[in-house]
């Protein structure tokens, strides 16, 4: 199962064609420039965070090739 870092409707975009979502309460690993997973189970994408405000996170979806260039795409299973 994929770990989703930003709960988001991937169809919601701003005027600059960036996705946006409410700012998560758990900001672990979330910073501008970070590559994380956004979406919901069954519809998710690797994304790069563009901006974080007090209420929202703005990001752009990445191809798997772009995401791979930033490191491992899989996390070890919790024990």
C-alpha cells in the first residue's frame, strides 16, 4: 500500500495549473521542493511541493522518471 503524504483531489488546480490541497496537520517530510505522494488510495501521484501556506499546499505532478531522479520511490515495510 502506498503512503500518501498529502490528501488531495488531483483534479483541483489553481490558475497556474498547480494542484492544491489543504495543508496537512502532519508536516513530517513536507517542505518546499520535497518530492512526496499526493492523492488518495486508487488515484495518487508523485509530486514536487511548490509552496506551503498557512492553509494550503501547492504542488506539481511528476512523471515516475522525474520522481526516481530524487531517490528511492519505495519505503521499507514497517515491522
